[in-house]
C-alpha cells in the first residue's frame, strides 16, 4: 500500500512551511506530497499568513524536490477555466519531469467563493462543469501536436485550440476523481479517472463506494481493476498513548474520536487498520492528512514504523 502525505495549508501555512514538509516527506520515502486547493481557513483556524495557491505552490515544489510525486486533492472546477488549468498542469508536469497528478472535483466550500469573489453555481451545475472540464482536459492533452482541438459545450467553447503545451506524462498526468456521491461521481471516475478517492469515511462506506464504482466501470465496459482506489484519512500516530494524545491535542482533536474516524494510534494500530482497508475495500493508496506541519518527527515515525511494515 502506498502512503502519501496530504496537507491543508489554508489552515495556516506559508510556502516555506510546505517546502519543508515536502522535502521531509521525500527524504522519509513517501511516494507523494499533496495539498488541498482552498483559499479560506475552516473552523477556528486563523489561516495566517493567508492562503497559498495550489498550482503556484506545486510549480515551485516541482523545482525544489527531486523524486516525490506532487498533486492536489481536489482542484475545484469553479476556481479555473479548463484552458488555463490545462496549460498550468501541463507546464508544472514538464517542470517536475513528469511527477504531477491532478485531483479535480466540483468544489464545495461556499464561504471561500464568497470571500474571494468566485461564482458558486448549484451542485448540479458544478457537476456539469466538472464533466466538461474532464472531457476538455483529457481530449486536448490527447490531441496530437499540430492537430486542432474543438469543443462546443454548455459551459465552455474551444475553437481550433492548439491544445498546447503537452504534459511530460503521456497521454496525460494521472487524474483523480473523488468524493462520496452515489451516482454521478462513480460514473465520472469510471469514465475519466486513473484513481478513485473516497475521503474521510469509514470502512463500511469505503466498501460500498468501491462496489458502486465497480458497477459504473462494468456499465461503461471498463475493467474495474484498471481504476486505482484510495482514501484520505487524518493521521495521528504515536509511539504510545501519551504521544498519540499529545499529537491529537496539538490539532484540537480527541484521540478516541480520531481512532474511530481516522488513522490514530500506535504504529501497530495503524498497520492493522490499513491492512483492513486493503483487504476489505481493495485500497491501494492512502493520503495521510497531516494537520500539524511543524511536527516533522511525526512523518519520520510513520515512515519508519508504519510504511516500512506495509
């Protein structure tokens, strides 16, 4: 099972904070460093010094890391038009030597849209936008150099686009579609995605979600085994109960609640729970949501005592 580090910098992190965690993750041997794509802090966090843009961050990390893969969970279709997004993702993929992955979704946090003047259409319309953006991104990236790309849709129109630049990865970077929706999400994942991600849910929901996306794949004539499976879970590991409690307190959470709803406990507890995710839900990858970006020892502990045993 692959373990990836996932950060939420809108809660309060500078670029230098993210660079430090990305390099520590790379040095510890984690497969990837991902970040959220949000512009406003949630809950009681003050968000200082203020938000950092996901794709600006990844462009810089592409040049300041060497081997670790980089990506978003999830870029919102409301934030960027598909043409400029396709250019940005392809450019950063080139800058990284082919280490970029695109997680993309409808967006959900209405308050950040109001705070930064971003239109926030109803959910059904955002799903329509997501469908079109996935069609455009994959279609334009796959269009051969020298051939024009055209798309006339409900939300976006492309006339004789060169479809440039092309990403370093062919035919394009891995695309992650995720969420806990029961109908449109599984179909979009089965149609366009490299990986299907279900964030912050328990084992029973993970199992049910995989069954829905399996059915969507079969309906479209796709082998379900060709679609990667993952989850995102908050992580809080400690060598003993006291260390687990200390780390839980640092992020304002209760260790008992975290044990029930996320990945919390000793390394042995985490290894057991991750093994259950693999055996029962068929998960191949877990994004570990690290909320205290100052605690680099946490990363080293997980790498040495959890990842090494998987």
